C-alpha cells in the first residue's frame, strides 16, 4: 500500500509539472508571436524607406542585392538628391549595422 501511495504522489507531481509546462509554453508562444509580429512590422517600415531603384538608375549604373538574413536587416542603403544654393548634390549612404538590432 505504501508503494501505491508513493506512485500516486509521483503521478500528482508529474501532472502538476505538466500543467506548469503547458502554461509556460503558452507564454513563450505568445511572446514569440509578439516579437515576430514586431519584427515583421519593422520589415515593412524598412522596405518603405529604402530608395526606389528606378530613381537611383537615373544617376547611376548599379544593381543591389538586399537580402536580410532573417526577417529584417540592420543594414540599409539610402539615396537622395538635394539642391543647395542652386547646385544639385547627390548623397548616397550604404550602412552596415553588424552586431546591432534584433537577435
């Protein structure tokens, strides 16, 4: 009988641990979904601010390959044309943000 009581106690402990694991798993899943959603939104913003290739082709013979490792990249490029005191200037930036950003 003592063995049965011990087995019953172990069973209850396992059930309790299983319920706790389910709760923790749900929390992790929710947090992962929130993080992924945020990163996906960052991708949308990033795509919106990158220059349009056709605008750059007016001034440069070029190509670009922009393939983030995951959903979003820390690296970006930028282009603009400004008129300053009746002179036109073209500004180009290629920025490498290695080691920063989302994990």
